[in-house]
C-alpha cells in the first residue's frame, strides 16, 4: 500500500516545490478580498446592519443590505441570503422548485448530480420521498451522460438541449463521483452551448465548494442563477447555518417565494441576530478559502509522492476546495478518516464508523471534528463505502492545521 521510507518525508521540500501554486492562490485571494471590501464600502455596511428584528421580520434593514452586498460580490442582480436554508441541498431545492413547474424540463449536464440532489429530483429515495420530489411534482428530467464517467459530453449536451428545456443544472464540484470538477471555463462553455440552443433556458449552477477559488464566479460567465451553503466557502468558517441564492432578479424572487410563501418572498423571516456573523464570515471568506486551497494542494503533493492517486493533481488548476485521494480499499479509507478525526479540535477522541445517512444510498464514513456541525470549510473528510473507496477531503480554517494532520498521517502510515 505504501512506499518505503515515507517516515522521512520532507515536508519543507514539498512546500518549496509548491511556491508557484501558493503564489497564484495568494493573488486570487487578494483579488477577491478587494472585491468583497468594495462591496462592503459601496453598500455602506454599518453597525446598525448587525441588529435584527423579531416576529415576521419585516423592515429588516440589515437583511436588505446583506442581500445587496452578496449580490455585488457575486455580480448578481439580486441575492437571497438566509439562515432559514437548512443546508446546501435545501438551498438548491428552493431554487429548483421555485423556478420549475409541472411540465417543465430539467437537464443535468454532468451526469447524475450529488446523492442528496438525486432525492430532490426524484431519481433516488423511497416512495414517499419520490412523491415529494421534482419528478413527483410533474417536472420532466434527463441528464447528459459523462464520457467514460469522467468528462462532459458537449456534443451530446448540444443535442439534448432544445426549446422544451426549461433549466440546466450545472454542478460545479464533483460530489461523490470521480469526474473532474468544472472549471469556470467549463461552465462558460456549457452556458454558451445552452443559450445558443435555447436563449430562455435557465443556467443554474450549484456553486457549493467553489466560491472564491477563482477570480470569476459563474454569473460572470453566462450563468443565470447560483446557490450555495453558508457553512461552506462564503461563510468563512464562522457562520452557523444558512445558504444563499443569487442571480437574475426574477429567478431569485421565485426561489424566495418557495423558501417562505408567495406574497412574502424575501420580505419576511427574522434573522435571529445572525447578521454580523454572516457579514463577517463573508469578509473572511477569501482568506479562509485560500488557506483551505493551500492545504488541499499540499495533500495532493504528499499523497502523490507516497504512491496514491490524487485528484486533482497538485499542479492542476483548481475550481473547488475538494481533494480526492483514491485508496481502492475500504479499510484504507476508514483509516484515513479516523486519522483526520483524531486530529480535529472538536471530538478528536471520537472514532468515526461507516453508517447510513439520510440522503445517501451507500454507507458513508465522515470525519468532522468541526466547531459547526457539518461545516466543510473546516477540515473534514468523508467518502461513500463503495469503489473506488475515495476520500473527499475538504476545508481547513488555517493551513497549519492541514499540514499538522498530513505530518501525523505520514507518521501513522
């Protein structure tokens, strides 16, 4: 399983060899930090925007400015930023149900989407779950198969998009698959093909794990709508819950009607004194994401050097904070996750075991000793117990923590 001599692995030399990649990340960080800072200045963020209202949540000035700040950062006409989104999946579901009605057609452009989204769509889950899904609601669904389970089939995409296609779902990050995550350039190419075939088709990007990894966001390259979780990249590691949807105004309004109710939309919903954390998390996000990216690149370099297949390679351009390590055997995946858990700041004494989790077809092992439950901008790792037994490592509030974990991992190996 392991190369001989890895006890003597030279981390200092590995870091020196990554100086070019780290410098590129610093440049992206600085660019995005300036963009965020400008949005705060332009929207005149002030202490009064940290206060909240109760009850129905009407006339919440802080919530209004928060939406405008997110909209500017992501180059959107409008944004909806709410703690009421229970998860990234819930956020995406509101965007889908809000913009699709019975008889409309949804097309996934990169094969089957993430496991939990399959239940939202209705291609997985029990009968009661399927009854509540998009397909159960009367929405038509199809997906563009991947080439060799890996690459986007642009030729087939062009054939499958027609005047009846209401929306395409573009999942930026790979999820529990072995395909490549989609670069901004890939998203731009997809949007151009879709809009050429059907200018009215909504290009909706699941932006989870991708925010602030590049200088551009999907709305800048042709997407109409994006969504993501606040306990991932844009929350900066301190936001306690929630999600965001951003894009063209009418599409965001429809999603807001689904989150609350028609007639209420984005005008209601008390925020329970969370404004300051969300503002501060957004401000911190570019730097926190850059730390996670550096950790992921170091992990790729280390595991490649000691004989494992890492995806993406340490030298490849990145579009999300996810690092795959292919282990090939279930016991190796379990050992990896147990080591990550043992070096976590919270629940480090706990031993993770594979278990069935709502929304997933296979048992999943999760290492997540995080301050916020389920936070994946914090260092965590998980993977489904199915071939090729790949670990999905993500996050890291600071690079030093990731490095410490890797050093200890090599010692254990």
